[in-house]
C-alpha cells in the first residue's frame, strides 16, 4: 500500500457491497482491508468469499481499528446516523449509503461530528459522480433548454423478498426513502435548491410502509417536479427535464449501465443524442472520498445537499399523512 492511499473497512456484509468492492479494488488510491459482521464466523466466511484480508466480529471492532482510514456503511437506514457519528468520532472518514439520515436533526448531528473531528462524511449517491449526470448538468446550464419548467422522474421495481428491511417501518423502510430519493435529489440538483412546498400521496402496506409514492414539488422559480416511486410495479428508471427550448430525457440515470443514454428533443422536434464518457457506476464515489480524504477536496455530495434531500423527503411524508401541501 502506498503512503497516499486509503484503507477501507466494510461495516457489515450487506448485498450492496458486491457493487462497491470492485470499485474500491479498481482504484490505485484505495485498498480493501477489512470487513466486520455481528459474528466473527460470518465475517470470516464473507472475508474468504471476497478475499478480504481481515475479518472482525463486531462493528465496534472495525470502528476502533487503527489500520482503517475509511468506513463504508451499508446498514439498514435507521442505523446510518449512529454508526456514521461513531466512525467520525473514532477518526475515520465515512461513505454512508443513502439515505444519510431519516430526519433533518440527525443530518445536523453528522454535520457537527464531521466539523468537530475534521473527517469527511458523504452520502453514497453513486449517480452523482457519473459522467452522465455531469453531462445533464452541463446541458441544463448551457441554455439550449431555455427556461426549465418541469422535472419528471420515476424509479420503481417489484420488491418480493419477504423480510426485507425496506418493508419494515422501524428500520426506515419505504419506497420514498429507498428509491424515490433518486428522482427527488435529481430534481433538486438541477433546480439548485430545495422546493418551496410539496404534495405527496402514498399507497401503504399493512405495516404502514409506502409501497408506492407520488410526489409534486414546486420551486421558487415557478418550475415543478413530478415523480413516482415504488416497490409494486415494473422496473422503471428515468428522468426528464423540460424547458421552453426542448426536452432532455435521461434513460437509466440512477445506476448507469450500457443502456443508459441522454437524448435532447428540441422544440422543433429534432432529436439529438448527447454523448457522455463511459464509467462504472460506483468508481466515482470512491474517487470522491479519496479526493476528500487525501487531497482536502470538498465531497461532491455535500452534507448541505444531503440535508436538502432529507428535508424534502420528510416534508413529502408529512404531506401524505396530512393530505395537504406542506412548506419545505
């Protein structure tokens, strides 16, 4: 390991690790060194499966390990804040899966811990680091869309696995937290702000988790976002940005693959394919933590942006409960 590289530890053996591990190993500035589980036997089994050098039998052991620089947290949603703050206070940088927190107050706890310790905490929205997203931002800023009036998005799939933590309200379950956060944060990103007010409607399970959520957001400039998300429909992943000069359509924007593409339809109905650089879906977020931890750069997904996302989601849930528009 070179002196200017990061030693990573995985806090749990979650399924999402299989996407992040190749990205860590694909970087010359990072090394995957340890994994922790709630039992040592499970950690050893996982370490053997993925050729990870060290296995630790508790989350606390990984947090305290002096040979770890960065901790990746893919735990259930309700545990994100607790372990992010503990890792920061132990002197580790943190990449935490979305959502970073389930309340604005808890985002603020992480902000304070990061400020106090001088360590980076970032929310793992992998799409934010992909060249496709940068191409969308550049195009939106370039003027050809004219005045942007509408953002439209969707992210849905069939969730059929019994006992999945995303179906448990006590664990921060729900489709808005899990997949709705993508089109929501995407609209906020291009708009450059949180909405001024929102309206939400949901279909819930017997346990009270939103299986489908439908949202409208209004921004200060008069533009409006509409999106839906859910666990009860076919796979859909799309965004659309509509302006007075045309429509920008983003196909498969959230977890990019070979079928992702960017298409502009001008007001004259001419269609143009917009090029962007190919890149694996998770490599950018690893490079982003490296730049923050080793070079002192600001993370691309700032804690202020994460706060904006959580603030909007909380307002949408409140709107759905009250069946009325809620100010953000």
